[in-house]
């Protein structure tokens, strides 16, 4: 009998809730991969939640494939300079989404 996978697809409208939960509850690491790094990735709510995660000693890995909004990337770059546990990477042309 095949093993049951804990990986399940989620619909687009479910993403924000899962992301908020991951940032609020994770103790070791959060890995986020998305086609785009949009303006919401640099908004105050996301940056504050990401900073709280990093303050708990967790690691965060953020990767994007197609494009990054300049202002959001600038805010995240500034955060990465303060927190070595934050890793930002352009992953090339990918449309993958992973949280």
C-alpha cells in the first residue's frame, strides 16, 4: 500500500491563511517559493511577521522565479542584511508555488 502524503494542493484564496500561520507558528524554518515577489511581500504586515519569525531564531528562505517588485525586494534585502537567517534567491524562470 502506498504511503499517504502530507502534501496537499490548496486553492489560491487559501494561500494567505497558510502563509500567516506558517510565519506565526514555525519554530525552525519557513520555505516560500513563488513565481512573483509582489508588493505584498514588502508590505508592513508581511515584513513584521517575517521579522518576528526571525526573532524567534527560525530561518526563512524566500525564492521567486519570474519577477520581483523593486520596493518589496528592497525592504526584504534590508531585512536580510539584519538577519543572516533570511535567504533571498531568484530561482530562474519558475512558476512553482511552495510554502
